[in-house]
């Protein structure tokens, strides 16, 4: 009886998935072309534009020009160390990854957060050793005004998706608390696009606060965002988390742009 029921349930689920795929075929997250294979996120031409960041500065995730086993901190981090302890990124920002993130944020496609969060989780394979101690996941917040306009925070969606990816693998990160309200953006800062590094730092100066310092005190925080360029936003968030007593702030982004 149980075996028969399970078989029918499995057949029903497969038929339902087939019907959905017929009505709503999977499309490329970057260019919207129809996908040939189940489980793909990008079509073949878009996939060729992906540039994984698998060798980078351990402090800011800037891709290393030379592939070496343990790259040292880049010159920028040696001259001006960030206030976060380490960073990792999935891909260089450009091509299909850039288009997918733009679709997620500006074309109101929060459903892309699930597969993009899976990609972000895979990026943790290249994380520095300190990432193993994470006990709190915190997304970079949007200001309340911008959140009302967009209706979702892409960083929070990515954070939830990467934790679900970890949970599906029964990995420790899947059991870590996620607090989307740990940080608050106190000023509705203008977009960072087009600003140089110094302007970006001024733009986010004193733009964040920790809502409840006791919730982050002594914890190893994984700060999640979609893209890092100069690191000014992550640095500003790390500064207030550290002042609130966080033991370490470790940054994860899907994309790494060059300033």
C-alpha cells in the first residue's frame, strides 16, 4: 500500500513539473532565452561570460592577477585595511552575472534570488578559513523608503537563499540564524554608481546602525550583499557591527566589480 501510494505521488509530482515546464519553460536569468537543460541558470552563450573568482585578495575579494595557492592581501588592503575581516565573491561583476543581478533588483524578479543564492553559497568553497565560524547571517539593509518602492531587499533574498542551499546539503550554515533586521540604514543614500572610492565612503558615512547590539555582540557575522565595488558599503556596515561588539565580520557577495 505504502509503496503504491509513494509511486503514484512521485508520478503525480513528475507530471505536475512537466506541465509547469510546458506552460512556463525555464529561461536564462540574464537574457531571457529558453534554456535547453533542467537546472541551468544561464543559456550557453551567457554562461561563457561567467568569470568565477577563485583566486583573490583574502581581505576584499579583489581577483588576483596571478593564480597562486594563497594570495596575500592586495596593495589597496595593505594601504587602507577594510574594517571587515575577510571577503569572498562568486564572480567578477559583468556579463551574465551583472544582467541577472540587474534583473533581480530593477526588473522586480525576486524569484532569481533562489538560483543566485545557490551560486553565492558555492562561492564559500573559496572562503578564507575564518568563514567556518559563522554564527549569524546579516544582509546589507535598504532604507525603508527604497524598500517600500522595491518591495524586497535583494541582499536579504540572497541571504535566505544561500542559507536554504546550505540547509539542503545539511551544512552547518543552514542552521545559522539569519537576522534581516540586525542592521538599519538610517539615511536614504544616493546610489553609489558613478562615484569614486572617496565619494562612496562619504556617501555611506554614518548611514547604518545596529538595532540591538546584544544580538551581534561576540558573534561571527556573515554580511551578505549582491555586489562589492570599492567595499565602502560593506566597510560602513562592518564598522557599526564591530563597534556593537561583533567578534568578526566576513563579507559574501555574488559579484565583485572593479572600482
